[in-house]
């Protein structure tokens, strides 16, 4: 399978799905990659930021799933699907970005209040802030710091209008990592 072509196809077919932030899922993912690039992140972090919500694109679940108290585990679905095609650093950025939100809510008291309304709502179905043991376990993950960066770019990528490069631009960056 040509994974880059498949990713592009999923953005085109499913990227229009509402994200809960007044933008589409595809737009949110592009904005996250844009912010990673603007902060001078390495290409692996930019790629993880681009693909962090890829699980949503392939899950094809109803847009109101979280409002119904259901966690689709999009981070796990996306990471498992992409794992044969990308290195662990990128996969962990995808797989751990939800855990990174839980971690930040646990260690930074003001972080929860900085989350968008939609992110605050999803936090509940995603397990809430981590406990002390979960924090310690998360810090043992080899790429947890990368996942924290992806999380912060995820938080930023929620503007109704933002001028950024197109999908093909970011897919050219991702191509260098395809295994």
C-alpha cells in the first residue's frame, strides 16, 4: 500500500468531519502541523502533529461520539494502523497525545482551564487527569516529551481561519519517514 496516497485519500474523503472546534478534522490536523513547524520542531514532530488524529479519519464514527460518553480510542486506532509505515517516534507522538493531555492536566494545575471546551469534554471520557502512578509510567515512555509537544500543537490547531501550507506540503515532509 502507498501509505502517503492512502493518508491523502483519507483527508480528502473524511477530513471534512466536524472536529467540535468549529473547524474540520483535516483543518485541525494541518494547523497542528503548521504550529509544529512554526515552533521549529523537527520533521518527525511535524509529521506526528499532522497525523495525530488520523484515527478519527479511519474510524468513521459519528461526530457526536464523545457527547454520548464514548471514547473511540482514536489515538490507538491511528497509531496501530500507521505503525508498519512510520518509526516509533512518530507513532508514539500519535499514540500518546491523549495521554499527554491527561498528564498535563495532572502536573500543571492551570492546564485544564487552558483547554478548549471540546478538549475539556473529551478529557472526561478519556480517563481524566492521570494519577501519580500513571504520571510516573508516562514519564517512562521513550518519546513522552515528543508526545507532549504534539499535544501542545494539538491545542493550538483550532482556529476557524489560518493561512498554512496545504496537505501535499506536509505529506512531502512525512514521506521521508515511510519505512
